[in-house]
């Protein structure tokens, strides 16, 4: 089976940017888009709190909130649908499946209660949008942390001594490459 058939792609690190850096940039961009569209959803979804918004509490604000939530759900959240579909083809489930089921349920429930006329106490487009946006933030932070941990481990491995001194039974010491050390040999590093 080809990697591309399963929806994955091969990336070369010869261009100087790691696949992890590319993924982090994508996640950062999606999070910024997500927050830009989630904020209006939250503002329009709570007219009793945000009374200063001109359309607060009107049918128009419910429709706008739903439109912005749709962008968050299907544009910034598309990666979760793709991941859930890929894993479903393998007859399994993962975190993407959970995110898709939860946010889609809130989204569809909101759709039924928004159209044709909004039932204000039963619309939750903000729940779906906020969950998608915060999970993107969590994935971004996790990826950045993972990258930093990997580079720290690489730096620590570079600090490993390259040679060691072996002390023979006669008390004489001599230096050998670290790769030549055998188990049960007493040595001191340089």
C-alpha cells in the first residue's frame, strides 16, 4: 500500500525545515484563524453578558455566530475530520474521533436550534468553536514542547564524553574511545 493512498505524505528534511516545524506553523496559523472566528461566536452567543454589541440577542447575531462557528468547525477543524476519517478506515478510533464526535454533535444540535428561528437557550455553536480552537492550541503547545525536548536531548548527547581512561590492575591509566568500553570495566571520563 502506498503512503499517499492512506493520506500521508513524505517530507524531506533536506530543505532545512523539519516536518515538525512545518506542522507547528500550520497549527499556529489554524489557531490564529480559529481564535479570530471563535471570539465573535462567543460574543454573539451570550447577549446577556455582551450587551454592548449592537446585534446582541437578535436572530441576526445567532445566524452570524453559526456562520463563524461553521468556519471554525470545518476550516480550522478540518484536520480532525481528516484524522478521524483516516483512523476510521483502519477500523479504530483516536483523539481526532473524539473531537469530531463531540464538536459535530454540538454543531448539529445548534443547527437544529438556530434554523429557521433561533431558540436562544438551546444553541451552542460557541461550545464547538471553543473546543476546536483550544485543542488546536494544545496540539501546537505540545508540538513545540516536543521539539524543544528533542533538541535538549540532542545537546545532552553531544555533552557525552568521547574518551575514557581505563585503569589497569597495575594502576596504570590509558585513554580509549568511549565506544570500546566493555561492561564491568572501571573507568573515569575526561
